[in-house]
């Protein structure tokens, strides 16, 4: 018996077979279409990843020259221009690419500066001698931000007899500073000055201390004794 027709009759067996074949063909076409769509999406994803990893700018050219890139882009172009040439990238991928391009340009600029010998150098730190002398000058000028620093005072006490370390024009300032010494620091300073003077007297001749050093020792002893 054939299948019932919409009008109450029966369908012929051949017509039923044709409809089944047509339905099966439609399903196969839909399946092939879904498969093709998935393949296309995978290819697009692979292309995007390759674009992010492989697209890099040429070394930065002089601003305003607009030299052409070997791949077709502009050497002097911005990261935004490069991103606009890749409309298939998502906004997040564009931002990542822009950051990488800027980082590469900064790296290239620093490299060029180093090659030219114009790279900014870090300023040298002041020496202990400079810091101690500045400390003494600050005390003499009564700077508001001046404060006692034991390290600077210790350096001055160790080197005050050396005219190469403490210039003559600052020694009188140092003597004024020494008037304020108290306690153990004052005692040690006097003891050291007496020991140096005795050593110079015993040595005599060529082994004696320089005249300028001897004069400084006498001045310190006269001040603190």
C-alpha cells in the first residue's frame, strides 16, 4: 500500500522513493556546507595567529620620509596604520600587535643611539670626599636642611690633615666645626693629633711629616686641648 496523500488518496511508491532520495541529498549538502564552514574558520584563525607573530616593521626610518616597507607597508608608519592594514584582526589582537611594534621601534632607536655614541649615560655618583666637603659647606652656610651625619664627620676627621683631601680654603671652616666636638669624638681627635705630632718629632729629617700637615696638627691641638 502506498502512503496516504494529502487529498485522501495514496502516493505512488516511485514518488515516495524520490522524496526520500531528495531528503537524503539535502542532508548531505547541509553536512558538506557545515564542514566547509568549519574548515574556513580554522584557516582564518591560523592566518590571524600567523599575522600577529610574523608581521614586524622594518627598522625605523627618519620621521616624515615615508619609505616603503619591503612587505608593502610604510617604514615610518605608526602601529595604528599597520593594524588598519589587517582588518581581519580582532580589537584585542590589534592592540597586542601595536604594543609589540612600539616596543620594537624603541629598541631599534636605543640601538642606533648606542652605535652613534649618544646614548644617555647615568650621572656619576658623588664621591665620599665630595659629599663630606658639601656637608661641611652646608654647616658653614647654616642651610635649613643641614643635619648631622656621623659618616661625613668621620671622613673629615680622618682626612683633615691632608691638603689634597681638604683644601686650605676649607680648613679654617673645619676648625670652626671642630669646636663643637664633644665626648668621645673630641678625645679621639686630640689623641690622634698628639700621636702624629710625636711620630713626626721622633722621625725628623726626610721622614718627618710635611710642613703643612704639621701646622694643621698644631692648630687642632691648640683648639681642642
